[in-house]
């Protein structure tokens, strides 16, 4: 190829590129006028990557309902985009925290300052949500959290932080209410509590709440064991627990340790009357890996698939989720689903994307229970703490390798199996 | 109390044998090649995942597939040596550390990419090798008993190979003085490849045995490799006998410490014991030379 010929091609290419860039930027600005950006921070890399994908799909499901027309009764289902802003579409910009509080915070700052998001959602791990919401507080940008459970988050009385999900403190209270109800139903005493928890922030907070509420409800804490998560061997923990002869074991454990505890209990033939877990074995791989040995454990859930019986809208959303993503909508996706809906509702009522206007609208949020996928009476924020005052968990029991809601009775689809059967009889 | 003591002692002892086998591979590779393999825990993870996939795809119990996985991991070990470790043998210490550390990050993330971060348990088809045994009034899991017996057997085989065969003598000679070994006509490169393969087979075998009762996920190796480092340092880097005794010691210290003092500090006690030994016998551990 001759030199001037090559120059010609380069020149022509350059002009073409310029034209293309011009068209794109024009198109961009036209689009940008009718787009509302929301930032979402999740741990997309690292050991929680699988969970993060589930959380992301929950957010995308909500955005799909907001942005497109759907033929069932739900908020924003019969409109496209935000009605009061001429149908402006919600666009979510996802960022990766890698599960690290520092990264979470800097990503929050980046989303606010260079991406220009009007609000934030996320970040799953309470420690990350804590720092990312500090950034939002500093810049004065609304942060709606649907997927972190540390009680502390809403005890800070932040001006810009709102939480739709219930928190661990509330759950422990429900746990004790459940025990009292079990005592009434069965006439057996369940007063001796053995508490086991992992010794980082989440577990320790659960333990603190359990200790306080045990006193309030008149239960006796006969053993209290902190363990190291990821331990290679949990037999000394289990031996001590067994020696204290508790009626009830309350455990704040991650799924991995919970699997090992179940195996160790089985080997030692340790079967307390009730085994309760506060941690994460609501994830599907818990039952997948343990199979029948997972049965009869009680655990908290923000959502359980058997709730479709109580809530017609669930059938619609779960089906659309399955069609869109090719897998079931699990509890974590349900949790992250609520935050964009809450935000879209507030932006719509505010009729503006000004932070202060959105914040005022958030304070007046009153979403009826029929538009919540979780079994709540609705979403309404406490004026001081900004915690959803209707936020509640349900207690499920694993029976026949499936989760069934057993408490509160208003949502129960099955009765509990009590007491926890001896390992050799199952 | 007595029952608790017996339970703690027994489960500590059983786990200790597995720790010994995990430590053996690490100690061997260091003793002969002077390379600290930071990817050791990831090879354990690889052994566990292989056991899992054999159990799911071919319905082979880990206790059967172990006979396939040990030679397989030997080949993998030789391959990793030829492709990677060989190139850094004459490099600086820092480049060796970065390479094996990088390998560990790569393996854990590759496992996560290929097999998702989900937790799994291997499927057991040999149902007779599950359940539990009553011993001295307490119950211990049959898989745990088999895992510790299996660890002893593999350890004994490796020990025999190193101490009493021609190849083993060549490995020992290389470990003592690689230049001298080269002078008497030992092919150092082959010895290194065999040693690395042997080390990886040992830790992989421990992984397969663990997979009979322990949960499996991409980062499962992290905690085990921390214990392995403490074990090797306690027993003396490079000492085969040291690994054996130190593994058992650590298993028992962990279990009894957790039972008598508090489970929250059981690993603190393990690492404290290790630090005391390091202070008293800094260069050699309990058995090193």
C-alpha cells in the first residue's frame, strides 16, 4: 500500500469516527434527559459473587417492572417509566465492592460524583453498607437499603439512609416469640438456651441481642460459645454445647459452618428440642449439600416460596423472574427488589430528582403490603431511624428438604415438627 | 466432663492425622526444593473438588476415586513443576513467593469461575463407610475415622518411599546437598519433579479424605493451609517425622484448648504454641535440623 493511500484511509476513518462520536453523543444527551440514574453496589467479585448476582437480578427485575408495561396489579406495572417525569426510565449503574468496606465507600463516591446517580442501593454486607452510606450521607444523596441486616445501620439516625428490610434485632425478638408459642402449643419447657455465634460483627451483634432479649423473655442462657468462622473442626464447640444440655440451640452461623455443625451434631447424636439459626442457611446450597440432614432446622427468611398462597402478586413476579433470568427468585433477590421500587415510588411522588425532594418523599412512603414481595403489612419509614416499621421476618422450618413457613401463624403454611427428631430415628 | 474430654481428645487426634498428611507435602517440597508453596491449600481444594466431581459424575465414592486422584494429582504436580516451579527455582526468594502465591489466587478464582462459590458435600455411595461408631462412650464419625486411618496409610507409604527406595534415597540426597547429589549422577530435575508431584499427591489425598465429611468450596484451602504452615514450622521445615508428630499435636491442642478454655480462642492457642516453639527453637522447630 502506498503512503498517501494509507493516509487517505486514516483520514477517512478519522472523519467517520468523528461523525459517529457526534451522533452517539447527541443520542446520549437525548437519552440522558429521560433517564434517572441509580447506583447499586454489590460484592460482584470474591466469595459472595454468587449471592451478588442474585441481588443484581432482584434489582433488574424491579427496574423491568418500573420501566416497562406489565399486565398485573403492581406499582408502575401499567406505565412505562416514572409517570410524573414524563415516563423517564430508571437506569441502574452497578459497581463492585468486592465485599470490602473501603472499596464500597470509594465506589459510592465515584457513583455520586462522576456517574451522577440520584440515589444509591446496596450493598448486602452490613460492613460495606455502613461505609457506603457514610459517603451518601456526606454528599446528601438518598440511600435505600433492602439487603443488610445489622441493627446498627438504622441506629445511626442518618438523614439520608433508609432501610426496607427488617434487622437482626427484630428477628431475635421474633425467635423468642416463636419459642413462647412453641411452649404453649406443646406444653414443653424450652427455657434453657445454648447460644453459638461466629465471632465477627454480624454474629456478635446477634449474640448481644439474644442475651438482652433472653433476659426480657425470662429464658436462661446456659452456654454461650463464640467460634471462628471457617474453622476446620467444630467438635470442641459441639461438645461443650452438648454438655450444657440446652433445650434450644440458637445459632448465628454462616452456611459453611452450619453445614459442619449439622454433620458434627449428627455424629455426636446431639439433638436439642429446637434448633434455630439466625444466619444464612436460607441459601439453596445448604439443602443441596446436606439433603435430609438439613431437615427440621428453623431459620429466618425474608421471603419463602410457599408464600405464593398468601400473595397473588408473587406468582406473577416469580414467573417473570424465572422467564427473565432462568432461575428461581430466592430470598436475596426479593430483598434487593424492594429498594428500587421504594425509590421509584418516592421519585414519582416527588416529581423531581432533587435529592432533598426525594428524601422528603421517602419520609412519606406508604406502600401497601400487597406490593411487597415479603410478608409485610407495607413499607413506611420511622421518621427518626428510617427503618421500615412494618419490616418483619418469617420463620421457616426445613421439612422434606423444602422451606415451609411456620411462624407467625398468620403466614404459616405448615405446622412445626417438634421436637427435633433424634438423628438415629430419621 | 469425662465424656467431653474423651470426645475432644478423640476428635482432636483424628483430625491431627489429617493435618499431618497435609503438612507432609508442604514440608517435603520445602525440604527438598527450598520453595515455600503458598498454593498448598489450593491443591487441597483441588483434591476435594476432584473427589466431589467423581462422586457426582461417575457415582464413585471418594474412598474409591482416591486411587485415581492420587496418580492424577501426581501428574498435575509434575506438570506444575515443569511449567512453572522449575522456572523460578534459581530466582530470588521474593519471586518464588509471588509465583506460588499468584498460583494460589489463580487456582481459587478459577475454581470459583468454573464451579461457582456454592458449598457442596461429596456424595457417598459406600454407605457402610458413613454413620458413626461408639467408642469409650462417645460417638465418632466413621468418615473421620477412615480419613485419619487413610492419612496414616498414605503418610506411611510416602515415608517408605522417601526412606527406603532408591528414588527416595535420591530425594534425601538432593535435600541434604543438591550439588553433591548432582555430582554423584542424580538427575536433580527429575527428583524435583517427583518431589513436587509427591507433595501434591499427599495434600490431594488429604483433600479427598476430607471430602468424605467436610464441605467443599473454592476457598476451603485457606484455613487448612494456615494450619499446615503452623504444623510444618512446629515440626521443623523439611522434617517428615516432624510433620507427623506436629500434626497430631496441633489437632489435640486445638480440640482440648477449645474444650477447656474457650472455642473462641482455640486457634489463638494453636498459633501461640507454634510461636513458643519458634522462640525456643527458631530455626528448626521440634524436629528439624
